[in-house]
C-alpha cells in the first residue's frame, strides 16, 4: 500500500458538555480506499465523523487533509477543502425539490462545467432521483432520501466522503442496492470513503480497511479481510455463533482487547 | 364610489403592513427567531430617509437618498445579528423575543432623542400629485406604494426561487444541520437574512413616511403587521403580503361601519378567527415536523 493518506486523524478528543465522547482517536484514510469504522450504539462513531467534518469542535488532537490542518476550520471551509459528510438519518431539505437538493450539494463550487458533468454522473448512478426531480424531497421514501443525501454529497466533488450509517432503517434489499452503488462510486469515480456502520457484514464486504470503536476509542484495526476472519469480530459484530468446550456462548466471555 | 375610495386607501396601508410582515416571515423562516422590532426597523428606516432627504436636515436628492437608506438599514440588520442576536445562540427562544422587544424600545427612544418625537413627513418628488382614474381619486403616493410593494414581493419571490443565495437561505431554514453538511456558511447566511429584513423594513418605512407623517412610536404598528403574518401563515411570503392586505382593507371598512374605537379591534379579531378555524394560517407552508 503505497498510496498516501488523504485524511489523517491524530489523538482526537471531543466532548459533549462534560462527557468525553472521543478519547484520543487516531486513524488514516488512504487515497482510493473505503475505510470503515465499526462499533455498537454510543461508541462515538457519529461524534467522530461530526468532529472531522467540523460540525463539532475538537478539544484536542489534529486532523489533516492532504497535509493541510482542518481541525480549526469551520464546517463550510472544510467542505471547500473537499471533505463532505453524508449524515445519518437522511438529513435532507424537505421543502426543496429533489433537483434543488442535489444542486445545493454543489454550493461550495463555482465551476459550472464540472457541476453540470457531476449532475449527469449523479443522476446516472441514482436514476430514481431524476424521475422524481420536481417532487418535494420530503415526500420521498426512506431509501430514496438516503440516496438523495449521498447524491447531494457527491455534488461537492469530494476528495473524501464521510458516510454515516447509510443502511440505517433500510430493508436488506435496499441496503444491498446502496452498497453496490457505493462500491461502484469508489471504483469508477475514485471516491475515497470513510464509512461508519453498525451493519458490519456489508461494511466489511466493501471496505479495504477497518477500525473497531468502543467507548470513544479505537480498540482494533486491520485489513477488512483480516477483521472478517477475526473470532472477536465474528462473535460480536457478525453474529457468528460458536459453542465453546464448556458450552458457554462466546458473548459471555471477555473480548481479547479488554 | 365611496367604497372604491376605501378600497384604495386600504390597499396602500395594507401594502405597508404586508412589507413589515414580510420582514417578520423572512427572519423567522431563516433563523427561527421572531423579530418583534420589525416595526421599529421600519420606523428607523423612515427616519434615516427623512434625515437624508428633508430640506431641514441633509437635503439630498430623493433618488440618491433612497438606496443609501436601504443599504444603511441592511448594514444595521447585519451588524445587529453579528454583534447582538447571535450571542443568544443556543438560549431559549423567549430570550430572543425579549431581546427584540427591548431593541424596539431602544430604537424608539434613540430615534426620538435624535430627530424629536414630533410627527414628520418625508418630502418626496411625487408628493401631492393626484390621478383621477375613472372617478376614483388616487394620490401618487398611494400608487407608488402599491407598485413598489408588488415589485419587491415579486423580486423576493424570484430571489428565493432562483438565486443560489436565496436557495441557501431556504435550505438553512429547513434543516440547519444539513446546511452545515453541504458547506453553507449558516451564520453568515443568517446575518444576511437580517440584512434583508432591515432593507425590506427600510422600503416599508419610506413608503409609509411618504404617504403620512411618522413619529418614533409608529413602530408599534409592527404588532398589526405581526397579526398579518399570522393570518398569512407565518412561513409564506405571499401569505404575509396577503395577510397585510386583508388587514389594510378591513381597517377602513371597520372604521366606516363600526362606532369609533371599535375599528382598531378588527385586525386582531380576524387574527383570532384565523387561529381558531385555520391554525396554520391561510397559506400554510409548514410541514408538521416528523418525529
């Protein structure tokens, strides 16, 4: 792996009031990779993404994009630098039309030709959005709103895209559909992605590298293939059942990283 | 012809209410704050223009002074947000309400201290002109008020529909967090909305002061415009204008038909009726927030 790190996070700490939500996280995302962060509810995954994209401020630590520090920048300046955050829970603009939602994703850009090309590209990946272009975005179904949020993020022509739980609340078929599109975007459009997921199975299928987060810190990290085969990951995140000698379920035991 | 005469004067008044209501709606939509000083913004805009134009003060040319006054009020709105209103970010909404009421008081007394509490009339080039259209006598001021209001509303409507900045303002009001995510500088956008609110108030003030004398306490008619905004749905720009027109039209007829003193109740009675029978307003644009 000789590609350079596009995004480099070092010893990041962030607080919700007095509560330390991120406890010294370090990670890096290389050019062209899909990197995933696995973890249960409340592990701090979303907070980590919000801190990277500048919506929350970091208390300590550094974030660099292509060598430039971005941890002191405002959210809109970070988008201009080429880092875009696709939030969880379909945060769209409900009263604007679908087309307006997509177009406003390019707010930080002014290159008319590039924007027009990307519009075409986005609608070719998500044809349903083109069919619904004139409709108010709030009337879309959950899966379509998720696609809209991803499409809107792509319009910023991101060098790195942060994706927060794109599978949240979707049917297995839709999850499959969205992850196929994400993989295609990564391969065909060379979009580098940092993907937060609870659905570890699909995430590890598309990812090159993975981190495991617990209680605000990284407890494990490795190539996605290695994580897929790790006993701990299988037991705690992939739901593989395994009887031990004494007949106890694996989840009653301590994890090896504790 | 009596009735037509009442309609026309009601329309002209209603336009001014409508413009103040537009200011309420603009700022409310984009920042979720209700600017109860909007009527006083209008009054301040009028006095700045009087100060620039009238012979006893600066005596500038009317057409030079008007853009200056509008820009000054825009800057005033922008700075007020940056320096004062934004400090209350994250506080309960009632804090912003009380703040804007207080700003209204301050403006009233500051203007009174600078330009006296006497009623004053803006000297306009079209003052006193009269057009006789099919037996209805129209003052040039009234015609100007109606035309300018229609143009300004149309301009704002297109601005929010077509312009990138207008769409960003809509986006920031519909989902502030998502606006941050797509790279919209939300704070600057909100200050710009306050600037727009100030500029619209200046136009309303100029129109008001050109058709009748204005004194510092005139800003209190902002309450009537607030009723107009509520009638219109408090989220819709055309709704605000039409709410203003309804109130403007009702007033002269109530004064004509009802005993003295009762006519002042009419606007609020209509507001209550709308709230009872159509709580979201006549032009409800708000969706129920999904949980």
